[in-house]
């Protein structure tokens, strides 16, 4: 995807600056990304790129190269491609500058070029950036946004496991970006920076529910959206504390009954801290490694 974007930008920049119709052969020799291709590969690639530019609204046209009107070449009229001055107010330009610095890819903010073209303002704020880092894999982020927009079912790898998902949206929560969607009849949440090997299917493969609310799905507890590989834990709370655990975990519970529930764990230290806060009235049933971590924490607190 990154190579495609770079090639499209190179092609568009060449057509905007050459100021005359150019044929496919000259484009092949001049624009980076085409020269090392065979004849058939170049023609297939060039046809796809022309289609992509037109779908993006670029006014790509065929015009005669000379006065004899025999050969034709491609041209993009800068006047048609340019946009009118939006006449933004100072407040609107400041809002654009702030928005451009909110989402960062690979630790770098968005470049100021687009803002300058709109009469925008360069960001003058100091200190730490306000935004969240999407990670260095911009190609993966582009693929996810495209899959959401075009309703493509995706397959990907997450912590070494193959997953399949109808992607609904991407949202930020507690310093990380999460992908939300439906798989196997239920809503799942995945951290974007842990997703790899994305493969998208056919367009329009699913419908996003009109009542879908990402804020509900991302109401994460501290132990859910953390830095550790995601896993589930089975925990049993004795009746003395079950009512309080049920309220925190938003689980149904009858007074005087034991509560046994499954918890999603992405931050082990936070999980252990939560469980040990109930003292001996909470027990991790599974998995063994989380149970052992709780036991070790208790023994350390007792000085054993």
C-alpha cells in the first residue's frame, strides 16, 4: 500500500509540474516506480493508477500532444485540480493546526504543508504532544481505515493467533488506539499496534449496526487495555465481597451468592492489584500463571 501511495503521489506531482500532455512512455521513463517493470506489468499498473486518480477526483485528461493532433498524452490542469480559498477564520485555522497534531504516526506529527496551503497556522505549542501515536505501521492503519469505510471483512494476526473480523471503527482509549468489530457473534476489541498481516476481503461484506456504540465497548477497566498479551482469567469472589465486585465489573449477582466470572486481562500488574485488594475473598481459578502472580504478590506483602 505504501508503494502504491508513493507512486500515485509521484505521478500526480509529475503531471502537475510538467505543464504539457505527456504520453505513457515518458511517464514510464520519468516517474519513480514504473521504470523497472515489464511492458505488461507497466500497462496494468498504469491503468490501475489512472483509475485510482480519477476516483480520488483528480481531473486526469487526454489531450493532443502537438498541433497535428495525432498522438495524445495525459495532463492534469492545475486550475481544475486546485481548490478555492476556503477563507478560514483564525479560530478555524488554529483548530486545523491542533487536529493535525493530535494523531501521530511513527512518533511524528503530520507535516505542515497542507495547513500552509489552506492558510493554516503552524503548531506553536510546547511540551508533550497532545495526540496518541498510531505506531510506525502507517500501511496497516491505512488498510484498517479503508476496510472500515468500505465494509470489508478482514483477516489478521494478533499475538500470534489468526483472527477474522467485521471491522466497525477505530477509537482511542487510555493512550492506545483500538479496532472494534464483530466476530463469532460478539463484539471484540483489538489494540491497533498489535495487529499485523492484514488481509481485506470483498467490499460491502457486512453491515454495521445502527445502534453500535464504541464508547460502551471501550469502557475498559485498567487491567483490560494494557501492555501485556491479552488473555482471560476466571475469578471467584466470595459472597462477602461478591456484591462489590459485581458492581465494579457490571456483572449480574444475587445477594449472598458467590460470583464467578471471566475477566479480560491486558495489564497483569493492574489485574493482580485489583484481585489482591479483596484480600482472601477473591481467588484466581485460571490460568495458572495469573494465579501464581497473585499468590506471589500476597506472599511478598506478608514478607514470606
